């Protein structure tokens, strides 16, 4: 079949985008004709490296935009697309209003954020990343499936060499290296990254640990400021901001322990590293056999109780810092689970089934005037509100408050 894959934003390196591209490449390897559509960005070379044809989208400032909707309709007709696979709700709506409703092209939407998307029309088959979200979504809509984030277990394997990465960042042989690979964004990531820095600060009082943060984003300056203060307090390099990379495999491989969430945690497990999973409001939990059911239900993320997330994370990291045998055993266990449950080949088989089902059930699809109107009104309201000066001021105030919190000096411990 001929598939158009539409990641939400290939201008940033994120789990949703990487998953979309990797899964598209796997579907192409299985014999399908797969095209990737999106605004030219940092992930465009990655798409081409995977051997996937890339169709550049028009840039825009507001969403949903008639220009993008019209372009997608034209592309799907010219390329004779059998199905569109859109990732996250903005891309879904671009495809929904034109190619889907007017062009009658079947549409499947994957959302990998940690909430049930209210803006995805209920007639559109929805794929979510955790059983918990799937169960919640089924309470208000039909056509809900769960496909856990797919991992390329052959590309991300325990044989990757991390020695050059350790050497490049001057990690000593007797240092226990903790690595986190993440977008350095304020939303969803900043608190967890600050907790990681503060946990390293706590552990460094009595153990020779090093934290390397791999990634880039708008929160970099705030994180760098906190890292500098921790390093000055200890008189040595405890925390390093290593910058972004298109290939984080060597960073994971170099680690003794990985701290992260979502696909990042899964990739580290696939490479055979022990992982402590983070989330929001101070959540952290090691990936251990006794906690497997928790992660299979809620995904590799969670919400804490807002208490001292840094201390909790340090407490979970400490046994891994001091016990190399524990690190090794949990690394082997994690690799086995990912290969069995999260391999990209397993996900591709399920997605292929959903493509076939979606195409079959879309036969004879007609206009859903009420749903389309309601969806358009909701989307326009969200877009309008996001550009209101009062909303911008409120967000700027909240952002400043969070950054002020984030940039406070760490307390010597």
C-alpha cells in the first residue's frame, strides 16, 4: 500500500518524530511505498538516511491552516495515497479537514503524549502509547488501539561502543557515569532534568559520579547555570551539558546508568543499560522486574506527589552507583523485555494490521458535518487563545517563575 507518514514536527529531535520515521522505514522495508511529509527541519537528513522519500510541507504560523490542508489534499491525490498516518493532533487535523474529509483518504492518528487528545475527531482511529491511556480513551470514543513506542532493537544493541564518548567527555575510569538524553525543554522536561542535576549533587558528596546531559533546547541556559553551581560546589566536573546528537547510541552505551523517560528510557534498555525512569512532579522509579507491570500499564513516565524529586532519584540511583553486578543484571533484564515486547518489527506488524483495518472501515466514508464543525471550532479556539496577549503574558509570567525556581543555587549537602 502507499502510505503518507506525517510526523508532527521534524524541526526538533523528539521521541514521537523518531518513532514515526523509524516505523516508516520498517514499513518500507516490508514492501510498502512510504512517503514522509513535513516542514524541512533538523530531522530531514535522518529521513533521507533511512531511504525514505521526503515531501516538504509549507511553513505556517497558525494552525489549522488552509494552505497546509489544501497542499495535503493535492499531494494525496497526486501520489495516490492509500492511507495517511499522522502523529499528534496538529498533523492529524491538517490531514483530517482536506485529504480525509474531501479526498476520502483513510486517516490513522498516533498520539504519544501522555494524555488523551481532545482535538482528534472521534471518527478517526486513534493509536496511543500506553494501556492506561488506551483504557481512558475507550471511555469516550471508539477505534482506539495501543501500540507501545517501537524500538529498533537491532540498531540499539548492547554491542555499541561507548568508549569514545567517555573519552571525548573526559570521564575517568573510576567515575560512575549517569547519562540522560532529552530535549532541554521547559515543558515536561525541565523539572526532571533539574532533579537529575540535584541528585548528582547529592550523590557526589560521597561517590565519584558524573552526570552527562545530552540534548539541546530552550532550557539549556537554566540547566547550565545549575550545573555550574554544582560543579563549583564540588570543585570538579560533576555535571556536563554535552549538547545534542543525531545518534545517541554511543551516549547510552557509555553510561553506567541511564536516567530518562519515554522512548529514551526504552532505547537505553535496548542497549542493555539499567534505567531509572523519570516523569513529572518528582516521579522516578527504576526499571526492575517487580515494577514491570507498572511500566506496561502507565508507560515509561509517571506523575509524582510533588515532594523532593531529587532526593527520591538519588535514593534510587545509589544502589546502582555502588553495585556493578546489579547494574549488569538489570541491564540484561531490560534488554530481554524490550526485545520481547517493544521491538519495531512487532510494532510494524500491528501498524500494518491497523492500516488494513482503517482502509477497510473507511470505505464509503462521507462528510461528518457536526464533528467537523465542532473540531474546527475547538482547534481555532485553542489557536486563538494561544496568541492572545493576555495568555502570552500569563505564560511568560509562569515561565519566568519556573525559571526563577530552576535557577536557584543548590544547597550544599
